C-alpha cells in the first residue's frame, strides 16, 4: 500500500469528517470578501493548522489586465424602521449586505430603498448572496418575506458601517516540497462570506490535505493557494509566472461538501494526466462521479486554463456551480454540507494525488510469453480478501502492458481495474523481480538495459 | 453583422421565397435534357438574371472516359388510338416521352407498344421520368391508369417528332471574382424536364445566390456551374482542370425546395471545411438537419469527388434522391416545392458561405488570465435581445480559444454556440482591442508579434 | 470467385460438417494432457490426415521462464468402497481423475478422501475437469450425486495407476508453404481430455482447414500448431523465435463447435489486419458475431500477444471460455457440439483467410470522374441473382476508393458491402481494364505509372 493509500485507510479511524466539518463551522460566521479582515482572519485560521505564507498585495497593483482593488471592511449594517427597529441586520447574517457595499447612513424612502434590495421570490425565506466589487454601490439582501413586510409608504434608516480604502489583497500559500520541483497545485477560493459549500467545504478539505501531505515524503511538490476568486488567482499567477511553469497537475476545489455525486471538470487540454487521474478515481467510487468537458467559465480554472498558461488544472466539485437552488444563497449553510461528504472529498483528492504520485511505466523483464506465476506463488491471492480473479487478471494486465510505453494509469483505464489494485500489483511484481520501472532516461537511451533503468520523473507526455 | 448575414436578414422583407418559387415555375414547362434547346432556353433564363457565360461543347468531344453525346431535340409526341385520339400526349407533360427517344412514326400493336411503356403501378396516376441517353431507343411514360385503359387488341399510332444529331452540349457558368482566386463552387444539374424539386429548386436557389453574391465584396471567388447531370459535370471538369485546383469548397445543390429537413452529404474527404460549415449551419436550424457520410453515388459530387479530383465538395439537399415516392415522377411538380422551403435553402447556403467567408483564427492579446470584461462594458449584453449568458459565454469561449490554433468554426463546434454569435463576438473583441486575426504569414513567423498579424487567406488545414 | 470462396462453396456438397464431427468424435475418448501418450495419439490421428511434423521436447528443457514438465501417463484409476466396488472409475470418464495426478494406492478415510475430491454442487450430475500440472498431488472429480452417496464413516481404496517421469512434451506442426514466406498461424490447444467443444472442435476444424489449404496455391504460407495449452505454445515460441517474426496474421481457435454465435477476441494490437478481417466476416454472418477487446487472459493468444512478441494473433470462438456452465465439465461432450456449427466455423476461418489472401489496394486507371460504366456493360448485374443496386454500388465504391491508399478491406468496411462482393468487383474491374493492383514497389516509387504496377506482397501497414 502506498503512503497515500495508508493515509486514506487511516481516515475513518481518525474521524476526519468531523474535523473537516468543525473547521468549516468555525470559519462559517466570518464575513469574507475578496479583500479585508475577514479574509485575513480566515487565512490565519488556516495558518494555525498548516505552514501558510500570507501575502499582502497593495491596492492598485497591476495584475495582468486587472488592478488589485481597494480593501473593503465592514463592521455593522442594518435597515431600521421608523421606530429604530433593525428589520434587516448584518449581525443576523453577513449575506444581508451586498458584499463590497460602500458606507451609507441615510433615511430613504421605500422606493429608493427597494432599488438597493435583492431577494429570491422563488425561495421566500432565503437570502441571496450578491457582490458589487467593481462598481461602487450599496445594497442589502434579504428574504422575500422580509421584503413583503416593508411598508411602501415607510421611511427607512439604512446604515452600512463599511470602508473601501487603499489597503491590500491577501492570499495564503502553503508549499510542501517534494522530491521533484514539479508541482501539484490545489487552489480554493476563499472570498465568500457565510456560505458553507461554496467554499468553506473546499477550504477545509484543502487545509486538511496540506496537513496530511506535509507528513509524507512525496514525488511531487505541492502548492496550496487560498485566494479570493478570480482577482486572487489572477494576482497569484501574475506574481508567480515562474512557479506556474512548474505546475504539472492541478485541482481547483469547490463545493465539495454537499451530498451530490462528484463532478470533475476537465482542464482545457482535455486529456491531461490529472484529467485522467480524476476520471479514474471517480469511475471507481461507490457512486461513480461524472466528468465534464472544459468550458471557459466556472471557478479559477478559468485563469489557470487561460490560453497564455493553459495549465493542466481541472476543477473538482460535488455540486456544480449555478445548477442547484441553494447556490449563492443563505441555504448554502452548515446544514447543506456533511462530515461524510467532506471526508469523501478529502479521500478522493488523496486518491487522485496517489495516482499522480505513483503513475509510471514499467518494463516486463520476461516479455516473451507469460512468466510462470505459479512457481512464484502468484497464481492465487496473497493474504487478502480481494477478488482472486481480479488479482490474477491485474497481474496479467500489468505484465502484458508493461512494455515501457504504457503507464499504470493506461493499464488501469484499459483493464477497468482500479488504479490502487494495478499499482499494488506492479509493486508486487517488482518485488518478485518480474518488473522494473522505466524512467525518462532509459526511454530515451534505446540501448539501455531495463535493469539499469531508474525511476525518474515522468511527464505526462511520456505516457501517452 | 457580416455582409452575408445582412443579406440573410433582409431576405424576409424582400420575400425571396416568392421570387425563387416564381422563377422555378417559369422554368417548369420547358422540356430539358442533357443537350438541346430546352437546356439552352433554361440557361438563357438564368442568364437574364445573372452574368452567365454559356458554353457549347460539340457532340463527339472526348471528355475523360466519355464523349459528348449527340444533341437531342423534341417538338411533339403522342400515342394515338385507332380513331386518331391522342391518348398519351407530350403537350400534356414532357415526362410522357422517354428523354432522348429517337424519332418514330409507326402503327404498332399493343404488345409492341407495351414493351416501350413505363408506369408506376403503386402510384397509378403518376407519370414516371425515364431516360435513354446512351442506348438509342424510344419510349413513353404514362400513368398506370392510362395503361390499363389501352385495348390489348388495339393498334396504336406512335409518333415522336424528335431529332438526335450532331450538335452540342450546353452549360452555363457564372464567375464572381473575390479577393482571393480561391473558389467556392456551386453546381446544379439542369437536365431534368418538368420536375420541380429535382432540380428546378436548386437551379432557382443557385441563380438567386449568384445574384445576391454579385453585389458583395467577398473573400472567395464564387463559381456557379449550371450543367446537365453527370456528362455536364464531367465536361466542365474536363475543360477546367486548372480551375478545379482553385476550388477550396463546393456545394452540389439538389432537391432543396421540398418540405423535408435538410440533408448534407459530406465530401469524400469527410471532414473538409465545407463539411464542417454545413454541419454547423444545419445543427442550429430550428429543425436541425442531418449529415450523411460520403458515398460514391448521388449527384455530381460523384464527379467532383472522383479520386483524381477529390475536391472538398458536398451535396446539400432537403429530400434525398431515391428515398421519397415523388422522386423522378410527375408528382415532383410545383405543388411539391414551396416558397418558404426554397427561401430557407437560399439562407442555409448563404449561412454556409458566411462561415467559410469569416472563418479564421484569432489571437487573444491578453492571453494570461481573463481580461477584465467589466471595465470594457463586456460583462452584459450589448444593445440586444440576446441571451445574456450565451453572449458572455461566447466572449469567454472566443477569448480562451483564440490562441492562434483554433478557428472560429472550431470554437463554434466546441462551444455549441452558433457561428454567427461566435463571429460577432470575435468582431466585438477585435474592436475592443482584445483580439487580433491571425494570418498564415504570422502563423509561420514564430517571432512575429500578434499586433503585426494581418488577416490573409487561411486554408482549412491551418485550422485543423 | 477466389479459390478459397470456391472451397467454401463446395463445402455443403461435401458434407464437411459430418466429417468434422466424426473426427472430433473419434478423438473424444482419448485421455489427453499437456504431455503423454494421449496427446501423442491425438497428434498421430491428425497426422493421418495432414502433413504433420511431430516434435518431442524433453522434460527439463527450459522454455523462456518455464521448464518442460515431466511426462504424465495414466492407465487406470478408481475409488472403491469397502466391498471393492469401483464407485468412481476412470474407465467411465477420464475426467474422473485430476489431470496430472501422481500415482496412489491406499486405503483412506472419508475425511482424507474428501480433501481430494471435486464436484459441482450446482450441476449435481456433471463431473468437473481439474488439473494439477505444477503441484504434485492427486485427486478425483465426480458428480455431486456420487459424492453425496459416500459414507462419511467409510474407508475407501483409492488407486491411480499413473506415472510422472522424465519424458517429453509433444506437439505437432503442419507447414504449408505459399508464395510468400510470410505466415498465417493457426493454433489450437490439444491438451484437454474428453471435452468436445474445448477443444476437439478446434482441433478438428484446424485439421480440415489444413487439409483444404494444402490443395491451394496461396499467397501466404500457413502454419498450424497443435500443442498443449500454455506450456505448448510457450515451447513452440521458445523454439521458433525466427518463425514467429514471419507471422503476419494468426488465429487461436477454441470452442468453435457449440451453438453460440461467433466471438472474435482481438489481438493486443487491436486493429491488426486479422482483427479487421475477422470483424468483416463476422459482421456479414446471418447471425452476426461479436468482437471482444483484447485482454491478457484466455487461450494461447496470451503467449502470442505477450509484449515481447506482440503478434497480430486473435482468438476465434463460439462460446467464450468461462462464460457458459458446461465449460470445463463433463457436459462439454459430443452433444454440446454440432456438425453444422463446426462446418460454419470452418467456413468462417476460410472466409477470414480469403480476406487476408485477397486484400490489396488497387489504382483506378480513370481517376478523373467516373468511367462510363454503361458502354462497358457494367451498369447492370452480370449473369447473376445479386442485388443490382449493391453490385453497381460496389463498382462505384471500388472505383472511387481505389486511389492506391485504400485496400479492399478498407472499402468493404467503409461501404458496408461484404468483402467477397468487393473483391469480385475489383476482379471484374481489372478484367475491364479499369483497375490495376498496387504493390509495395509502385507505392514507393512516386513517379511510377499505374500501368507498370505489379501486385507484390502488401503488409498490413500498407493499407492503414
């Protein structure tokens, strides 16, 4: 069993789901935005768990076609009736204020107020989530029931104690060096206020992934980016064009805590190794996940997959943005995410990393006819409850296709046998001296003897 | 909106359908064949509307494996009973005479007569259409009802006042020069007598296409060939081997006036740009059309797609030859075609030309991350009733895939968004200085700056 | 009609099915194994019909990763009750003894006996077939009903008069030289005792194929290998590495006498010419067969398709191993196979060979436009009951795609017209001087004139 498979196996005893849920719950009340103290507070909480470098990028900094915006902070906000009663109150839910609202303190008519209000008539007791990052404005979000109780003839006090000033955009980065400088990127947006699935679920899963991976000795280096959506990813890319060239595989994580099945949106390349690794893991889940073709909208894979970068970065989700009614509403709360679903997401990510960590090509040292499995005690299951036929089939598949040109992932795809079984089989066959790993070096040197081959880093292209 | 899109948009106000129908109706009574005065008269009528060069190729001229046949003309024909009554009369329908019948004037028995008669028992009041171009013979086509009224003991006068003599094969050609000498070919057979869908529908549509295109300044040159089926296309190809090398895209038009949905038969190449352009247009019709694989039978695409030429020429139809009962019968009359269906065929052709005219690759000038659409007023719909999500999606698709390697047609195919929306989006983004067209020249010069790129002619292969 | 098509056509008059069945029935009683006299006796019977070279490979000979085992022979075996009655008797069925059982002569308790017994509880009156080639052991196979009649308190005499000693592994080889030294391999395992479908069916079909092919003058050389499964194929390959390089196409035959539809398991290459030829033949059977993807388990294609050889060898079956209840039981008897099914298998193999023998590319000598079929009397059916439209379509398909790059198999696949029709069409068009066969030589010489082309040997790769 690989080290990551061991981590996955130990997850249940550890009750990782409860830990993931509790961390998301701790962060839930904070009013985050694309800048400001809520974002900083969130990153500090993450930094308490994993080694996190926190970056502050001043307002006004040009980042590609964009400019880092002013920093927004908010302390209080309400709509009060003529008797001074707070009928819409930021203290009840930070969704009540349009994110990035400029300060206001005024008495306004119902008509004027209404032009600044947002509701969801179809879900009359849900509060929508709205933002106005790039147009200076103010507004309130409320339930449709609240709206309907307002008096059209009334006057209302609107009060938003916010600030929009020169400051900084904050993001956090956790870098875990591995044997190779080639990187796996995990990116989660962390700009949403009290929304549980989108995206505290992914923030929590990413944090605990970093925590788990930090204890391992891995082939790849891992980089976790916690940044506000769009502008944060753009800022990170603008400041890390070199680091971006080292990204071999990447996952944007979002909405991974709800009960929906998994959805993986492929990278722009469409058949990169991470796309195939994710498809491989999703295929063998008890509730098989679905793969979606790349499209240039969604989450921050939009930036990583912009044509200048074209990085092999996909997006792992359970619920897909914009397709479920709770999306961007107060119904995306702590009841909408579940410990078990978070735990499974954490395992799925580790499973994808496990494929990427262990995917390489081998060479069968007895390529002429099958080796005699029986005399090596390989014609039965070894110490386990595995399906015997599958175990033997896996051995035959790995032996037959280990011609130096097929990776373990190729073999898993073609055989329909799950990657961990194929990988364990390759390990066993290496121990039995029937197989040797093939590195780039030996692939290039035509005359090299298989026995001299060393396992070095293999790029995706090696395996295709 | 492109100039061709404007032509399409103006079609309804112009009532193009009625014009197309009326022109077909004018030509309907003429007795056409693969040679002769009916064919000449038809070409003269076309030449009254568009600049048409009429060619006369003498009988006996070798054309590849064939020889231009003798010229056939007919003035009158009938079968009369013993009381001199014309019971089958050419004046009622020119289908009554087997096309290319040699002259005869004789009294014959029922038995002898019958061996020269053709009917359709399943459709007892329809007259079949028959020819005998390459075997000198005579015959009559009649309804099965007419046949059944004949007296088996009777004697009949058969009279065909035709001539089959040295003469010429006539065809017409309309050449509309464009910016490039590369050509789009439109070919319609015009050898059938009074059959409306096959092929007056296509003759009329082609004529009005030439009329419309003659007023435009276009990228491609257009060549319209009006020639008898098979021998006419062969004759044209034999005399125009050089011109054929300039054909970049081509459409054989036939049977485009009936109520059936559109069918596009692919060129022998199977994935040429015209194949993809036609598929693109048919996909987005309110009643989506179907694409058919190439086969070496059908209409004159057989000749254009013969292996020595292998031109990228497909065949656009509504009803597919041989698959509908009215095919090659008197039921393919002016009731079988409709102004609306003709108008739609004319628009579909223009739509295909519009794709070909405007298909090229662009380069995103801000390839690193998305450009900020909001500050360019590109994050909402612009002055229109378009679906806002689609409009924004189109912008993101065009920006993301404008890497110099994807054509607009590639992007339309991959995004599922109709070509005109993609094309208009590219135009808008060029105006917004976010995009620049890529020409062959800049594609070849690796170091060239995108801003220097000029839009030159792009062959299909550039985009694949 | 090709010579092989004539052989197929004559099969029914010859009653080949009865001959195939009778030969299988003659061999049925023999107790075969992977070595020994039963195997020798079987090969001698084959050798009485076709020129067969019989090879004896001494025990202990290393063959790749394996070693030729000791030779096993058996004369008698039984389990007797305390009254000396043979209650399980080798003379009733040679399946009663675990194949390769070592000798024993002992009185044992029910408990000890039971650990050496094998039954099929779901099919209580069938005897299973079991082997113990590589672990020295003894055992009996019996019906579950027999087992249930044993007395748990009883003592039993077990007697196996076998020998396991230094000797030889025997296999037979029939080589039929053709015009080319390139070979088609037909391999059938012949190590199973009284099992009719697996594999007397294939032994019989292969024998009669060799008999039929021996009388023909063929393009390819044919090599038939009759060898024990796994170790026999490995032994043959170890001793024939050179011959293996001459194998261009190959079929492992097994289980071809049962009533199931045909199944063809593709070679590891997945799209080799034999894979396509088999698919072509199976597609046009009255009960269309199915193609299965390659997997590294099954019959001796496992060895031929091991990565060091990677030969284009597939496996033709009716019933697929392991998927039907009679597999490896006494129910795979002479009632389970049928003369008609054997005859059809023989014809299917000949059909596949016919494709391989006659598959080559042609060049249309009139590539510019269609040749005029009418004046060559090619626009109607010629002397036959064939479907006229198909016949003419076949001519057009062959003419259009005979550009030197498409083989007849390519054309059959693309047109959907059966290979023999396409092949006969090519023959006719050659006779009509419209087509000329293309050989490797002329394909390589770019300037060569088509009329100089000679038909030489074409490798598969030429046609892809």
